[in-house]
C-alpha cells in the first residue's frame, strides 16, 4: 500500500499581531471626543476660553503633571501605586534651591541633585516594597510623609526664591510653549516606545498581567519593579525642576495632593488600576483632560468646592467606564 503523498497546498501564513495603536484606536478616539467636547463646552460657556492665550497657558502648566503621569503609568501597569510623587517633587525642588542659594552650587549641579533626590526616593520605595513584599500603597504613603517632612527641613519651612536661575525651563520656545512642555512631549513619545517596543516594556506589562507566569518564564520581576519605581522618582525630580522654573521658587508645600491628580490623569487615560494594561499616549490625553477641566472651570467662575466635586465625579466616571470595558472584553 502506497504511502499518502504529502499535500502540495501551501501552508497558511501565520496571522499577524494587531499593532498596539490599532488595538487602542477606540480608546484614542473616545478620549479625543471627550477632550473636544470639553473644549467646545467651555468655549460656549466662556468667551475667553477659545484663545491662543488659554491654550498656551494650559500647555505651560501641565509639564510637571505630565512627566509624573508618565512614571505613574508604568507603576499602575505593574499593579502598583506611588502616593509619594507630589512630596518627592517638592523635596527635589527644595534640594536644588538649597544647593543654589545656601551651598553655592552651580545650576547644573543643583539640577543633577534634584534628579538624584527623586531617583533615590523612588528606589527606596520600590526596594522596600519588593524586599519585604509590602503593598506599594502603604510604603509610598509612608514615603509621602517622610519626604514632605524632609522638604520642610531643607527649606526651614519657608519658600525659597531661586529667581531666574533655572527659568530657561519655563521660557517660551516654540509658539509660546515652554521648553518644559517640549521636554514633556518628548518623554511621552520615548516612554511609549519603551513600553511597546522594548523587552523592558513587555516585561512591565507581563508582570502586571501575571507575575507568576513571568517568573516561570525566567523573568525576575523584582528588579523590574524597583526600576519602575526608581524611574517614577526620577521623573518626579524632573517635575520639581519644572515647577521651580515656572514659579521661580521652591515651595515645601508644592505638590500637596498632586499625586491624586497624577493618578486621576492616568486612570482617565485608560490605564487599568488592576495592572497589565495601559498606554503613555492615552495618559497624555488624560493629563490634557484634567488641565482643560481645571482651566475651563476656573474661567466660568466655579468655586473651589464645585471644582473638586466635578473633578471627583469625572474620575469616578472614568473608573466605571474602565471597569465596564474590562467586563465586556472578558465576556
């Protein structure tokens, strides 16, 4: 009996993976629609909102929030959280101001100190969380208080006026936008590339999705977690420099409550609080939504309590939408 002849039909090509941008196209369009709707609403409510001055002001106020939100995106993707970023920003600004005003350091050296301060704070948070297997929520909450107290000690609980020492960061560069805004924009692009096109980025997503599976695959999640928190601290240090440049001062109270704004921007952008899913680009949309909401409410004369209530409702709505989207995807 003759053996069956091998089939001459060509093998079917393996299906190509869907590009990340295409899989998130619905999210991009949804966030863009929300942003456009808010701009339209506030332009209708206030005759002064739709102006180049308003948009330039918004662009120059968001760099600190944006760079911290980039770091927080990575933290949330690994199913962690960092509540200390606002305090780290204040301490980094305080150390750079003290270096310039009290210790006679050059501006580049003081800027390096600010970045190093943020890096050390983030590394400590990550290392403690990993070494003792503690929830990052608790560790970063403790760091929030310790770092804020350190900012008060460094500044003697007083605002330190640095003048125009680092004002070039806040200076108009292109179309009225500041250098800090352009730096934040570049960071968003680079961070998105790292998240989607590097082994490190895939490890971050994998750890947030299933840490045990990554461990069985030979990837040690501990150094990745520490690096993510360290980078978040480093970016908070950069945010401190940006804030000092804009205000020409280092305020030990700066950044109080800002960690909530950062988390809100990331969540509004669609990053899952449960880990394993997120995008730096959508986080940038979340930052813009927060900034436009605050600027619009200020222009229409909303009171501070009203602004907080509305912002809180927007955050809750974003979490509800994210939960419904996850349930629909799992169904």
